[in-house]
C-alpha cells in the first residue's frame, strides 16, 4: 500500500497558531466558515486559533485572554449570528490503572519472529492471546489484519523495530507537527534498555529498562510516557499486518485537550483510517465529540474506546456513545478487573487488561494494566474483520464482536473471542 506523504497531511492542518497556555478556550461551530468567525472575534476581542475539522472548515478553536469570564463569554458567543454551537474546551487526562508485579513473560526475552519482525517470546506467548484465541484465529482463517488503525494517544516511538514497518504518517497535535507523532520528543534523553530484568517506570507500567532510566521516567511529568507505544503494540499483536496511524493528542504527563482529540478524529477519517482506537475517557458529554464520532461512522470507520479505570458503574465518553464500542477490562480468569468501569450502558465487550506485554519506547517491551490496554484488543479485532471484508463498518463489527464469551450483564456481550468474531461474518455477509 502506498503511504501518504507528509505534505498531503499539511493541506488540512498546516495553518494553526498555538494559543497561550492560560487562555480561555472555546470549541465553536460556525457553518459559514473562517472569515465570518474572524469578523465576530474582531468585535468581541477573541482570536481564532485554527480549525478542528480539517477540510470541512466549520469547527474552530477560539481563545480569549484569561481575564475574561469564560462562562459569560460562552453565552456571548452563542448569541452571535452564524454560530450554531459553542462549548468550553476541556483538559483531559489519559491514565493507566495501578500496576501489580511485572508478569513473568516480561523477562521471557528470547528473540522470535512474528510476521517478519523480531519480538521477545513473552510478547507472543502471554496468556491474553490464548484467552482471546488469537493464534487459532490467525491460523484457521488466515487473517492478520487489514486497513489502518488510528491510535489517538501520547504518540509512538517511531524507531521501535516492531512497529516501524507498519506505521503510516500521523500528526502531533500537541506541537502541530505533520507526518510525525513521536513521543520521544517528550523526553530529553534516550535511555538504552538492557533487556535484563523488569523495572517499574511509573505508577502504571513495568518496562525492560535500566534502573537509572526507570527512575528518570518515574517523574510525574512522564507518568503517561510510553502509553501510545504500548497501545500501538497491542493493536500490532492482534493485527500484525494492519497499518497504524499515530495521532498524538496527549503529552507525556497524560494531559490533552478535547479540541486536539476532535482534530485527531477528523484527521483520521480524512486520511484513510478504518478504525480509531481511543484509550481514554472523560465524564462530561461533549456535543462536538459525539458529532465527530458520527462523522467517523458515516465514513465507514469503526470506533473503539476504553471504559475507564474508576472501578464503578458509570457513564464515560466516548465509550458510552451509541456508535462506539466501549471496552472493559478482565483478568486472566475471565472476571471483571477491580479497576475497570462496567455497566451495560457503557460496555459493548471486555478484553484482558492486566499485565499485558507490549512494545515500549527505546526498543524495549513493557507491561500495562488498565482498560487502555483492553481497547486495542478490540481495535485489532476490527482490523482482523477488515481482513475478512473491507466493507465492515461500525454496526457490522459490533454484531460480529458480540459473539463473545458471556460473563455478566455488566460486561455487555462478554469477553472478546476472536475466533467467534471472525467466524461470525462467514455465516452472514456484513453490511
């Protein structure tokens, strides 16, 4: 498949001025476009920082100095002609669950070949892949993934030898850099992993790194560092011949703006992604997030999101949106993980999410805990379904993945079973 060149990506997102960190931020829908909105801002004293919906040109980020009351200005914007919706931008956080002891497979670093690349044995022999019947599915149905999976996260290590060959040009929305979404830019040194023994690198993951590197990355500003590389590695584990589009909307400390997530969703759709993985959640409904997801599903994109790690029955977004598959976490014994959110209004399916061994920056491997690492099992499953038929969409993927191992109503249709999911469309054609 021919990859897109970075200059093509610049067409939609090249013109962008970064607002000051302390500015008030508003997501504004103005169907008449940029120029009329700029004229409104000339009168009101606001600034249009850039577009959020790519080539559509109807959704914008508007900022004001922080001296202005944001709630009052929100109402002022809503009353302007030509503006159909306004909401406050939100600062979100992507976080993993608390880690337990590193799984034994993390030390099983014997090199083996996996679809043309060298990986550690622990990566392809971990319990999770047997639980979801990955080897049987790949062998029986001759599927290994198709299409492009967009991963909206902290970025990726583009030099990781396991991921290099499957990455397509992405975008760094935190720095407005086209073609790259490297999370290596978030650190000012490059630790070299020894591959010896696992070391805890933050509150949430264990990685094969030298002790000095683990201490360095344990600082709060790096508490989410590696998250995107880990999520991408799980997508690759399940669907090794699918391509991955890294979209960096979160910084290494785990924070990211809703506006950058919106930019990433529209970017993914307009640049050919067929699956979007969203390993994050937020508690407040966003009209524009729902609109972006509807735009994605109308364009045959399959959307997957993590259910969150609060250990409660609650509604979080985007997982609870009707056209998104929310994913909870299960243990290796097919029980609900204690940290996982649950509930039939939130969860479509569940997947293993404890001690999942996957790629980590600096040519190493790590283990992660959280619904963040359950979701990419489902995104990878969607890419396997695209191996069966490129016509799969959200509704047909949902129907196939509903063929799962029943656990309880709290976990929707049950724990993902790739064998059942891939065999289901062979009995009936997808939409």
